[in-house]
C-alpha cells in the first residue's frame, strides 16, 4: 500500500505543478498583447472584434502549455481522456484568467508583478506541497482565488464560466465598448 500512496501523491504533485505551468502560459499572453496593441495593432477594430482577437493572445500560450502538460502526464501514465478534457477546459480557463489580469494590469511592470505574485501564491497556497488552507484560515480563502486549486480538485467548470464572463465584460469595456 505504501508504493501506491507515494505514486498518487507524486501524480498529485505533478498535476499541481503543471496547473501552475498552464496558468503561467495564460498570463504570458498579456505581454504579447501589450506589445502588439501598444504598437497600434487593432486601432481600427470594433470593440467586440478587438476583444475577441485579444483573447487569442491568451488562448494560444495557455493551450500550448496545456498540450505540453498533457504530454508529460501521458508519459507518466496518467494520460486518460478525462485528463485531456480537464486540461483543455483548464487551459481555456487559464487563458480567460490571464485576460482578466490583463484588463487590470496595462503595463509590463504591472503584468510582471501580477505574474510573480500569482505564481508564488499558487505555490504557497494551492494544495500542491501541503494543504495550507486546512490549518490556516486565510490560506483557505486565498486558495479559492487561485485557479490551479480548481484544476487540482477536478472542479474547473465554475471558474471557467466566471473567468470567461468577467474577462469578456472587462475586455469589452476596456476596448471602449458599451452595453
């Protein structure tokens, strides 16, 4: 029974680290969006088109990180169809989360700060190394603000919907759209 529990813990650790890797991919899209849109790309686009195109800046790196993560899990022997679907949905959620962060951090310095804080917070508060939320109350609250937690718990649907709706509304309003 001891080798099985070690394998399960190792797989949980691997999934946790890969969740942060995918989240990082979703966040990195903001740097490319800043560069291109800051250089004048999309000036003539409608607010809706600009919002949809800017979303692609986050989807591509998050999806590629998700593909890489699934390859790693498949090599480790955990590459099921359920895991592939879970990673795909989580990659889209990470892209929307990155887009949401981009809505509030419109400079390279702001994005760098947000990226650093989010990755460190995920390493500390998400249940990867230890479940800090079970013995520190505020850690449990912070844990719920970080999307890797939902992937680790296989409960990505609520954060998927929340991040997409929030990112679309915020992006549309930032692109001078009106409701």
